[in-house]
């Protein structure tokens, strides 16, 4: 089975399709949009969609391994309301 691993950082979103034995099938990176949450989420969707297409001929897990850093100022509501 193959997995999509995503590392969301403050500058780039790095991603790779990996096998259970940690072989990298494909990898890439896209800039992290820290100003607009919709653009950020669209980028994640694009990465997921593009990598599903790349792995159609191989078993693919719908599980996404996601590492994230919530220090990104994604215009989230503040804890104080």
C-alpha cells in the first residue's frame, strides 16, 4: 500500500508518495500560503488530487500522514474571540 505524506511548514508544503517500506515514489513541494486559508486548503486539495492520479495503478491508502506546524498565521479566529 502507498501513502501520501505531507509536511506543512511556514514556507513550503512538502509531500511524497511512499510505500510501506518507505520507498519514495514521487515527491514535491509547493509554497505555503499563510495569508488566505482558502488558498491554503486549495493547495492541500491539489496535492492530494494530483498524487491520487499518479498512483492509480498501485494500491493507495486514503490515509494521509500529516505533519503540521500551527505557528502559521492562517487568519484563524483568536482564542479570545
